[in-house]
C-alpha cells in the first residue's frame, strides 16, 4: 500500500504520524512518502521562545497526542522551549535521497525537536543530525501540493484512492493500519 503524508516537524500530531508511518514502513505494511511542509510559515526564520500562552497550547497538544496512544504504543515527547521555523529543515529533508536515508532523517529531526527540545530552525546547530544540502525547489513543490489540499492541516494522509484524511482522522487511520497488521 502506498501512502502520502504531509507533516510539519514542529507539529506534535505530525510527530505521532511519523512514528506510526515508521512502524508501517518497518513491518512492510505500507510504503510511505513523507512530504515535509510548514503549517505556520509566520514563525520567524530563527524560531522564537515560547510565550506562556503558546507553551500552554503546546502542553495541551502534547497531552492530547499522549491520549491518542494505543495500548503498548510508547511515544515520549516533551514541549520544546522554542517554536521552530521548519522551512530550512524541510528543504534539507527534501534534499535527502528517498528511501531508508530519508526515513532515518525524518525520525532524527522529530527526535531532535520533540525528545531533546532542540531548535531545528537552524539545522547546522543541531549537531547530532547529518543534514543533506537543501533542495528548495522540491520543498516548494511539496508546500504547493499541501496548500492545494482542501482544508490543509498537518498531518494530512493521502490514501491510494486519493482520499485525504486530516489531523486526528489521519492519526486514527494510521493507527487502524498499524492495528490491522
């Protein structure tokens, strides 16, 4: 089964979608094409510290992600101290070769932000990730595809028949696929 996922590295729901996509890929249930996009391009290019309000909002979202875990699903997360602009990380991800290397890089980027609290706005400062050269043309193409979706939100899951499942619906579908395997 071929799946397409649009996700933003600074979205906790996309982090869970990536985790579930990795499981589907590793078990051979699905082949997942991940397209890194920005759902909030208004974040300053160098990121920004969390305001008290944003910190509360992210804490609520992380708690909601934890509440969505299936029995036996382990997915630790923390609220990072900064909100990252993901434009450059997405362009660097777009420059990675498709396949195993790209899947590994996707997992590393999500871990850097959501497990270690690193600001991925400036990828070269995230020392434990080997970043490829950026491919802004591919990243822009992915962003256009995402923006063209009816009601674009992250994560968005495009099924083989073209049906688009969004947000919590996408997470439920990914979990259903995991459970069926």
